[in-house]
């Protein structure tokens, strides 16, 4: 896909970006994993021109069947994201010393799976609660750079032949700051619902049947501390595409970019 | 006066509307196509085949014919023919996302016409299994500046795409490559106004009745191929979109599948479906609402709801009133500085003044609005007497009476002591694209022209042809 990077500032965008000549973004049917992701390198990454964070440690999707995205009310996703699928799961995503490594595997994780649904008569209009079975799976962490501002979680799953619908994605990254950066907000968008934590503190909850929208939700003001800060997210999706878009913004809504991003 | 206010500002435009203003008959449809006029009737097609017909734009029933089944059609009139598009879907989650967009022609949309015959469908776009697109939900734009024919399609499964078709054949232009213009929408629609292309899409949850959160958003671009940005400068490829129609209005929920109708300069309508209407067993129904443009952005407007209002001219801001003596309020003035407690005084009442009014037909005019009985009007829908694409006809009566505003011979105005339901006493009210309103009598005795309520001076009113560029023709309800 010839996806042209948008490099316009918020200010320019507000005063009429359309006046600029634009190259059409021609459609591309390719769905190879490499179209969407490349392995993260040892060199620290920067946020992109609009401040979007593209480097992430991403855990293979955890099967979490549901009857559709309309179930993602606040209490549902809090419960779903609070479930510990393996010992030390949450500590590993909030403690620098325990942070997962690229390629690290977690074996014998018990997850819910859905019995096959007979769709021979077409998609049901109102899906019933899925009938669950339990499976043991191995989950792997991957250190990746997204080729797009929006991280295509769906393609992260399909590109590896993993479960694509009814899943929870866990992502984590490290924000490295040379000094304290005060009064910033974590601005997120996701398809579908998600929750986000900065240094272990809940920052954003996005409930409901969400479409991915840039800056759909923003945290209260927070401080990115000098040194390393851990940014963690959990995204849940039923049917359809799944992706996320994350950045920090300042008081004026402009992107914060004076930090680097690593997975260690 | 009961202070039900309808201002013409943005805030009021977004206020809720009662579903009493909805289309009547059997307007049951899902994913309606842009409404087409053909030989004096209105047509819209829906998912699964078929569609609705209306003789007046207000009362709808089944009967429209569209072969091919499939999902979410659209239609556009090109010359003296209609191009109808629809999609053959792979079945969504269960059947994959291999979709196909097809187009076909018909000389008429009237299935009873001897000219009614669809051409063989032509495939103009497709999506292959599992790519970032689901080629369904077609829409057309015949570019008024170039005559080129554009087609968008796609769903929540990936990107909304734009292709160019040949307006002579309805086929894909040779060598044309699809362009990605938005992500994660459904039911896209492309429209053009004043140098901008507007891409509309539907966000939210589909197909869940009154729990559907479907809502219609848009971005705009100077170039048809995009990028399309919303009012905050967000690219629609990153989810941007400014709200056009929110998820709910009082008893209707889930707005999706936008279509635009331009009746004449300054008078536009938008059509869409509500996924669920509580007044109609929660069914999916056709909606037709005024389309308003606010600071260069389309916004779903609002029909005037039944209630008591002052009717104020945009020309001067005076209120429409019965031509009778102004009666001073009989209230003793309190001397400045007097040490007396404040008390709330009542407005002048109808009973205090009606005895001074003539009993026969009486003229109307405009004057300083003082919230007096001869200045307060009641708007009442009379759906049993029919309607138009703008909604039900209404009667306009002096509050507390049956004295009704009416057109009279010579294209002038009067009030009659009793509303009888005569055509000259029935009014069509359109919200205009600038948010103000036009009032038009159903009929004017001795006149076949379409006329509307106008100011001839700050203080006098009459009936004349509508001119969107003149504030004489525009009114506010407050």
C-alpha cells in the first residue's frame, strides 16, 4: 500500500490542509505481515511526525470470545482486562525489570475459546452468547515497529495465522525522557474497546463499540518522568478490524515528541 | 408564552426531534439509497432488494423494484436515466469479505412504466478475500464541476475506496485505480458543495435495533481523491470525522446510510435510516430531515416540532402578528427606589384581549414582538391531511384559538376564524440550509405557482416566490 505519511502539523490542518496538493493513496490488496510491521531495532525509535508511537511489544492475541462489540461496557472490559491469564502477567507489564523480551514465550496459558459456530445460514443478526471451551496455548511477545500511525492489530493476528475475532491484545512500550515532561495527556484511539496505563496508573478507558479514531480519548494531565516510563495497553475486539493509535499531546493538543521509544 | 425555543444556531440544530415528524405509512427499510425523484414520485432502495415509493415524499410504502439482492444500494440520475448500484457481499464475518460492486441502468424507476427495465449489471469494483476492504455499500457522485462520475464503497472492514466510473456506461473507467479515502466507516457517501468534496461515513454499531449506535460523520477535501479531513484536521484514514447526525434523537436510534437531496438552492434534505424507532416496534425506518450547512459543514437539521412559538422575520426580527390593536398590559409601574418586594406578574392573557379582536377574516403583519396573545402561534401537525418531503403539513393558529393563518386570492395573507383543513390553510415548513425556515402554503387561491411567506417591508407580509438570497423569505421560530 502506498500509504503516504501525513506530516502536517495540527495548526496547518486547522487552517486548510486541503489546499496542499496530495498524491492519491492508491489501494493495495496486499496483506502480507511485512506491509504492516517490521521487527523493532536496537536503535531507539522516535514518535512519528504527528507524535504517534509505533514501537511496541505485542503479545499474541488472547482468545476472549464475545457475542459482539456491543458488550464492551466499562465493567465488562475492566473485568476482562483484570483477568490474569498467566502468573506475573501484570507485573511483567509494569515493572521494568520484568518487562517481556522479544520472542519470549509463555506456555500453557489457559484461554477461553469458542465452539465453532454454524454460519451456513449466514451471519446471525443478534449473536447469542458464545459457548466456551478451554484451551491451552503458547503466547509469544513480539517487538515490532508499525509501518502506519495506526497499529494494525488485526493484521498482527492474521499475519501470524492467529485468532482474529474475539480477542484481547496486550501491548507495552517504554517512553524514554531526558527530563520530566509535565502536563501531557495520553491520547488514544482503538478498535474496539481498550484501557491504557502509564507507569502502572490507569490513564484511559475506552468502552463501547469503538471505531479507531485519532485522539478519541485523552487522559488527565500526567507527567512523563525523566528516564523510563512504561506505557501499557489492552485492546479487546469482537468482529471486524482491530487497531490502535496512541500519542501524547500537550495542553494545546499538539503532539509531544521529545522522547524516544524502546521495548526495553 | 411556552418558551419552546427553536433557534437556528448550531446548538438548536443538534437538539433532539420527536419521531412524530417521521415519515408515515410503511417506511420500513434498511440501508436506504439516496432518494430519487422520478415522474413525480420518490424512490429509495434498500438492502436485500426492493425499496420504497412515495407519491408525496411523506407517506411511504413498499413497491420499488431493484433486482440483484445484496446490500446497501445507491442511485443517481444521469441525463434521463438512473444508474443504480448495489453490492454482492461475501456475507461479512461468516462468509468473508469478498464483495463486488455492480451497476445497472433504468430509464424509469416506476415499475409500472412500460419503459421499466434494468440493464444487465456490470461489476465495477471488488474486494478479494481478507484484504483491507469489503466492497459493499456503494455510493455515487456525479461531479457537478466536471461531469465525472465517482463511486465510493467499503465498510468497517478496512478502507473506504474511491473509483471513477464512466457516466455514459456506468462501467469502471479504463485504467482507473482505486484510492483509499477513509478507514473503518460504513455506508459512505460523497457530496459536493462550494468547492469542497465531502465524504460521509457511518460509525458506530449497526444492526442492533434501538441499541445501535450508528452515527454519520464526515470529512472534506478540495480534491475528490482526498485526503479528507474533519473539522479538527484529522485525516479520515485515521478515523477522523465531524458529526452530521448523532446516534439518537429522542425515540429513534442508529442513524446510517446518508443520502442528500437538493430540492433547490437553499433547500436540501438528507435521508438515512434509523436502526430502531421506538414508535414503530423498534423497526428500522426511513428518515428524511433538513440538511443544514454550518460554517461549511453539513449538519442534520430539525423540523419544527408542534408547539407554541413566535414567528420572527429574519429581515428585521419582528414577530408575525394578527393585525389588531396593541393592548397595553394593565400593570401598575413601581416607582424607582420604592422599597417593595418583587412579585412575579403574569403575561397578558388571551381572555383579556380577544374581545377586542375582529371575529371575521383578519390580516397579519409584523411588529415588535412583545409576547402578546396576538403574536403567539401554535404549530400543529395534521398528518391526516398529508405532507411533503419536508414532513407533515401543519396548521398555524393563534394560541388558544382556531384562528388559522391562510393564503388568500391575490397571493396575500389573512387569518380565518376557524381552521377547516382547506389547502390554503395548510403549510409546509422547510428548514433552509442556513438554519432558518421557509413557510409555504399548500395552495394559493387562484394561483398555481409555489409561493412562500415573505416580508414586503419590515412590517408587512405577503406571498411570493422563494429566493434563498433574500432575508425576506426567511423566518425563525422562537
